[in-house]
């Protein structure tokens, strides 16, 4: 028995695993149950029992130390693993970022250009009433010009989806006095057949300038500034007489398309004119004192020209292959 105890004491110092230590602890407990231990004289039994208990205490201390070391190693390994996962020296993850829609790009460019020359941004509702969308703009109820602005009507209501952002101008004029210089961007609706060049939903920016002694010359200078800055200083354009109920005289502006060397053609980009006296009277502004001009730009049309896109319908397809080309 003493030989076994001595052997266990020698093994303790070389043990490096919990499994081996627990095995020795079981062997010590078995010594107490050994028949030889029970047959020992009382004096010897007391000395050997004390020696075994001391040995068990040493083993228990060693066991706790190894347990602590095990948990420490596990903690350090987890710490290293976490540091590896959050290694700020490693290349970052790449995320696919979206791009601005081409209509938004052109819309923002136009707003920026007119902000530079003092035009204030003004917005209004897309669901309108007849007064602000038609009547106040010199579209009498039976006027044939309303056919050009056939729109969508709200059931069981006198409300409509606006056909142009001129309705925003009327709302602004009703609550403000000249001088007035505003642009009104937004989505508009017309009951038109969807094709490569037209859609029932599109976007406009309309401008309005009301003050004393405003002339057609002021309108031409503003349009010249807009075209030369949005396209290029070499862009060739022309004013062509036209008709709009809310302006008199009225004109449409075309630019010369030089993309094809074989066939040059004029492309309409906007409508404009001097604000009709009846429109000013409808908003309680005296046309004998004040005058002004207005213009309207189709954003889709400008975007088609700017980026040489052949079909307006592609703007509404949400095709990632198309949209990711724009920054």
C-alpha cells in the first residue's frame, strides 16, 4: 500500500491532463476501501489515512489549477477568434450601393441651375381640383384645349390627377404677391397611350417669373441660360410659335440634334410664353402693373436627349442593368 501511495505522489507532478488526475483521485478513494487498509493496526492506519488525505488535497488543488488553466485557454482562444473576426486591418466587406435614377439626376440638375439665378423651389399636391388645374389657367370648362390635357378622375369626387405642375403656380400666386420667381417640379398624369415617346405618368418642371416690366426678352435670356448650361454652349436652338391657353404669346423651343451626321433634326424640349392677363386676374394680380413669363420642361424628354436613350418606357422598368449605368 505504501508503494502505491508513493507511486501516486510521484505521478502528480508529471500530470498535465484533467483526465489523468481524475483517474488518480479514483485510485486514492479505492485505497480506503482496500482490505489491506482495513486490516492495518490503528497507529499505522491513522498515519497512512492522513497521508492519503493530504495526497487527495494536493490532487484537488492540482485539479482546480488545471480547470482554471482550461477555462483560461478557452477564453484566450475565443478572444483571439473574435479579434480575427474583427480585424480592422483586413479588407472591408463590399456592399452593392444603388445609384440615382436618371430622371432624378436631370431633375436635380435643372433645379440647381434655376436656384443659381434666384428661382425658389415650390411644390404642391398631385391630386387637384378643376380650378387650380384648368379654370384658373384659362381653360374654360368647354375649351377644346382640355382635350390635350385629358387626365384621370377620382371616382365619386371632383378631384383629378394634375396634368401639369402649373397648378402649383396658381396656388402660390393666390397666397403671395409679386415679385415672384419659382420653379415647381413634380409628377403629372395624362390619359395617353404608352409608347416609346409618351407615357401616362411623367415628370415636369415649370418655371414662373412675375414682376414689373418683364418682357419676352427676359424669357429668351432665361431659356438661353438654361439650354447652354444643361447641354452645351454650342447647342443650337430655336423658338417656334405655338399656343397655350395660359400664355400669350406662346412658343415652343427646339434644339438641333447633331448625333446623326446624315440626318439632323429638331427636337422639342419645352413650351413657354408670357403669362396670359386672364391668369393674372384670376389670382388677383393686376396685369396693367405686372407681367411675367412661364415655361414647362418635360424631365423624361430632357433625359432621353441628354443620355441618347431611345425609349421612354425603360425609365419605369426598374431594370438594374440600365439603372446602374448612372452615377
